[in-house]
């Protein structure tokens, strides 16, 4: 008697993990050997034998192209334009295998073809490859390419890279080839990692002067993102005087004059600040440094200025005052550091005033105070530097206040420059 195995009604779905991969590999071999191919794709002078079903299953573009409602669906040969044969060959390799060889030579053409054929996974692979190759010398080109292709992930990545490496990026030729709209978009960003707003102004000026005849008509739009309240008027005046094109120089002088006139009125300044607070605030990602100036250095009185970079976690000596001093006061205005009074190496109170420019790393002497002071207070308010109180040996504690007017000095310099011109 034969044995009988009794099993209740039980079932489950089983699968072989590699089955789909094996089938796809076999289809690819059939394509390479032109077996069961039912369509040819013409790209330029090259014909590619393919299987309609594989293409339609892989790409919404081909599914629509080969559906029954279009003329191409009944043709034996379908023409694909605006794609290079080499790029299409790589695209077919990806469709039939799920892998592709990407290089710096083929990535852009391949990405364009993949975007056109709606192969999103291949677009993502190309995007990841470009992200790995990005550097200051090519990031602007990648930015323009991603904008042209409307590839949002790559566009956001390249734009963030430009923001983070702006001082290096603006030195390259690619930066000067930006369109006006691309340039202003970048210059408006809060995310620009800069040492000083002057870097933004200088980059805008470099772009304008790359092709002055064509671009000078855009001067107002290009300079609109620059935060002029953060720039020293004297420095702007010097930069404008160095412009060789007469009409551009006149336009810049007019803009600067209008800015200075609007900023002189406290009422207008308050209104401007209320309406556009971002115009007078440093950018969110502007690089910040901590400065240590003079004072006791061991057993001597120092005249050096050291700068600490949080990003690099290091100190660096970046300049030296003309006078060694301690017990002085200092303040910052429009990116410049003012050092006032103090005690000398010989223990004498000082009336000397110096100003440090962190960009040029140069010290400049200003007119001395009327009274020698140490242990003093100092502050900048309404275009003036105020020195308050302090002490000197001859008069003991001081109750006087001195004021230095930046506006009067700037206006005097402007008149003298005009007379020389």
C-alpha cells in the first residue's frame, strides 16, 4: 500500500531574488546579438536595435512615444534628436543593465539624454557624480548647467557650494561669465561666506568691467544686492576713482552720492533701516573673527594685532600698530577697527589714534586727540567717533568728551579729489 501524505490547505508566495536580474541580463544579450528586436532607434547616423517592451517599461518617455496613439508606434525606425549617439549608447546600457560608466567626458551629455528620456535614476547617478567632482574652478559651470536642465537637487548643491566658497569662486573666469540674473541671485544670498561686504562689491564691479560696453547699463541692478551701509565711503570713493570707463565711473559716483545723501539724514536712515533691515546687517554666513590688539605681551608692551578664526581654530598675527600701547580703547565701524589713546612703552598717556583695515591689513593714522588719555571709553554714533573720560597723570580723572567726524573728513576728501580731477 502506497504511503499518502495528507497536508492541509496551506500556501505561500516564494521568489528567486536574482530572477529579474537574470531575465534583464538575457534581454541585454539578445539586444547585443539583435535577437527578437522589434524596433530601431536612429540617433544621428547610428541605428540602435532595441525591444519596444523593455524601453516602454523603463521610461515614461518611450512608453508615450511607442503607444498606439502616436505615429512612431507603428514605425520600424524611430528618430531621436538632440542626443549624441555615445550618450544614447550609455543610456541603453543603463536601461538593459541598471549600471553605467560615467566619466567627466560623458556625464553632461548623458545627463541631458537621461533627463529627456525621464530616466530619473540615471539623472540621480549623474548628479551624484558631478557633486563629487565640484571645485571652485568649475562650480559656476555646474550651477549654470543645472539651472539650464532644471535639476533642482544639483542646482541647490552647486549654489550652496558657491556660497560656501565665494572668495575663491569669484576669482575664476566662470564667475565673470554669469548672466546678470544669475549674478544678482547669488549676490543677494544671506549664505555668502565672506570676510567683508567689500568682497561682494568687488565681485559685482569685476563682472561689470569684464565687458563694460555691454554690461554697464546693468550697474543699478548688479549693485542693488550690495549692502552699502557696511562699506566705508572712503574706500568706495577710491574704488570708483579707479574705474577707467568714464560713463561707468559717472554712474557709480551718482549712485554713491545718492546713497551718501540719503544716509546723512537721521530720519531717512531710520526709515531705511525699518523698511530694509537686511541692508545694514552683515550676512548670516559672513565670516567672523576675534581680534586681540596690543596690551602686555610677556614683559613688554605689544603693538601687534592677532586674529582668531573659529573656522580654523587658530590665531594669526595680521599686522602691527605704529605705536605700542596698553590701557587703550577700541571700537568697530563699517568693518574698520579704531584704536584710541592708551599708555606707551614708557608709561606715558597717548593721544594717537589708528585705524585698521582687516581686508588690506593696513594701519592708518588719524588726527590725534586734543587730550592724552588712558583708561578711556570710545564709541561710534551717527558717523562720529566719541572719546569719553579716561585719565592722565597731569589732569587725573577726565570728564571731557572729544568727537571725530567721519562725515566731515569724507566730504573734505571728496572735494579734494574732485579738484584734482
